């Protein structure tokens, strides 16, 4: 079991860019659908922005508002599928026996976002990139809680998933739309996350865990349960 | 501006994703890297690849002169002019 406070949160999905729109969605969720939209991230200079994938743009869009005005802090980034569009582009170049784009190659790795974040924000703090399963969010929270326990005054947690290229359709069924969620976690007891044995009636969440959490935060629900395989995660707000 | 020079400027813009820049913003005798346009080492690799693909010129990243050829648009144009395979 780990305890922490969720000081602030920020989320982005196509058409859902401000807290008010997330509140409307949380109250009566409509189906999230694939889209080509991406966040503007105008706050980054054009020369720095130009190479960012949608995945990185989404991660910047949610993380930056939570980090602005604060001292450097560790960041835990989690994505299940990572830079699928870049990886697919590279594989296609290989198949055509063409040389690989150095830009695509260097930014296709799973920890590309934390590297970019560290460079563009000038933040040398410890940063971690995780690849999780359907409950990657919860594993990232564990990682962040351990950093808090080590004495970090705050940890930024970022979950991001991009819509995969159509060819991955048969294998990737848990990304209804591109989305990113950031949490500013601080030491405290507001929230408790525990791993429990699965209950008999446990069903997998209808939506990605991070979006279910956003909904609970927007509605101020005191408790949510997320099941993934044999793991059941119990989120409780203690006050 | 020669046609080849314009083509090279456009190639730089497209290959490196310089969305806010037009060909006339790139000054032909100003440095592409560092000061000047402000490109970096990843751009150098990407631009080398783009030149190779477009003009069929093999570029040796280790060769002493490569850095000189990529100094600015003028030097790059001269390099491409001198090395592009003859068109039948």
C-alpha cells in the first residue's frame, strides 16, 4: 500500500483540453474516438517543438502546467505502447531497404520524452520511463511513491498513449483515442493505493485506467477499483 | 537565387521540419549550424540523408571536407552541383 496526495492533475484528449470539458465528460462520458488532433504546445520555441511527436506533445501539454513555477522535480513517465507511429515508420523504411531517419531513430526510444523534458526544461532531476501493461498507471504511482518516500518533495507522473497506426489494430485495443494525463504527487495521506486479490466480480475497466482516474478526480469520487489480469488496484481518497 | 539553391533551401525546411521558416529566410552565406540558422548535430545527419536521397550523392560523414560542404547553403549548392550524377 502506498499513500500520497494528488496536488493537481491535467489531462488532454481530442476535444477535451480544459478542466471544464473534462468535468462535462466525467459527468456523462461520451465515447472517446480516434482523431488527428494534437495539442498546440505553443509555449515551446518552434525550433524545439518541430521534432516532437504527438505523444511527446501530449506529454508536454499535460506536464508543463503542473511544473511551471515549481523547482525541478523527478518525473515518472509511463506508456504501454510508446512511439508506435515512429517505430512503424522506421520499420517501413527498413522493409524498403532505405536508410533510417536519424531523427525518427533517436526519438523512437521509450525514454525519448523524459530526455526531451529534461533538456527543454533544464531539469536534471531523476526521471524514469516505464512500459506497463493495462495497469501501467498504478505501477507508475508505486514508482512515484517510492521517490516521495526517498524524500522528493514532489513527483510529476505522466501517462501518455498515442493512437497506433492502423496496421496494429488487431493487437492494440486499449487506446480509444490519443490521450495524456499528468498528476502532481506530493507526500501525504489524501490517497491510498493498494493491491488486492481480485474479487470474484472484478471486470476490466471500460476505459484506460488513467482516464477512469481523471473521471474519479473530476467527480470527486472517494474510491475506484481497477482490475487488470490477476491484479486489483484499490484507490481510496481518505478525506 | 538559382533553382538548385531554392531546391536545397526547401529540402532543408522539409527534412528538418522548420515549419515557421520560408526559403527566403535562409541566408545563403550564413552558417546553417550553431549560430546562423541554429541547426544541431541531429539535423546534420538528417540533412545528409536527405541530400543523399534526393540527389543520389554518397556522403562520407567522416570525411574532412564534409563539414565544409555543409557550412551554408552556398557551399552545399556547390557541393551538390559538383557531385550529382550527370543527368542523361
